[in-house]
C-alpha cells in the first residue's frame, strides 16, 4: 500500500507539472467510492472474514486553497469463511456508519487531481450467521469508532465529472472475537491474537460530480 501511494503521488506531480493549461478550482462536490475491502489487523478477523464490497457516498466542500471538509455514509459487507470454524457456520457481517472528512485536494491540470485526507466516524455492525439465528433469531450487533486515511487520484472526464483510483485503510476500534459470531470459541489462535483491533485495506474506484467550480489561470 505504501509503495502504491508513493507511486500515485509521484505520478500526480509529474503529470501536473507538465501542463500549463488553465486549472479550475471546485467548490462543491458529490463523491461515491466503491472498493474491495481486505481484512487486516486482528488475526482471527483477518483469517475468518473476507471482504465482498465497500461503498461510501459523501458531500465535500473545498476552499480556494485546496483544504476541504465534508461528510457522508459508508456500508460494507464481509462474508464468513465457514471452513475455518468448527461446525458449519454460514453468514457474514454488514456494517453501516457515518463519517466526517478533512483533507486537501489539488488540481495539477484540467485532467488530473489528487485528493488526500482522513475520514473519521462511527459505525454499527450486524453479524448474522447460522449460529446467531439459532441462538437469538437475529443478528448480533456491536458498534465502534473508526479512522480512515485515504487518497484518490482523479482523471477528469470534463469540468464536472471525474473518475478515480481510490485507496483507504480503516482502523476500527473493535477487537474481533468469538462473541461477535456468537460461537463458543474460535480455535487455532493464541489469546494475544484477539487483542488487536480490526483493520482493513480498501482498493477501488470512485466517481465525483463537481459543481460551483471556479476557473483559475
């Protein structure tokens, strides 16, 4: 992830400095990011949970010098690797949350922009599988705050639309364990393996609609 982020930033500066055309500065934008989450951090979570999709939608306001702030919502789903649990437990964990964002957006040319920042929010998870249905008839719910440093590299289709490569890394304040799946135990791990927080890497694509733009020579 670190090497890819360095490559994106280097490419942005190289391409941006090679243009002397007029660059516009957007004031308002609506953004949608979609990606594939890869479980990290807490060892049982990394072993048992497989990310299927992550989607974020948010509004962003950008000041003339590039500082931006905004807010929106996020939803993702992780499926359970049933072959790594004793017995047959099928299901997954869906998570919904809201967040604020603070970042910086730079237009290097009419066709290229970079947006980097931090999302900070709170999310609620609904763990539903054959074990939770058998024991309670519904999902097991839990909640936690989270932080997500992110970077988007945009290629502009026109002055109002941009498509991006997006990378984020979520740090979530929850220690995944057997209670989240409502199983008696998760075998094959040491006690300290359950002490780490849940993390996940998100790599995907995004779309942005800009409005309230101002041209800058």
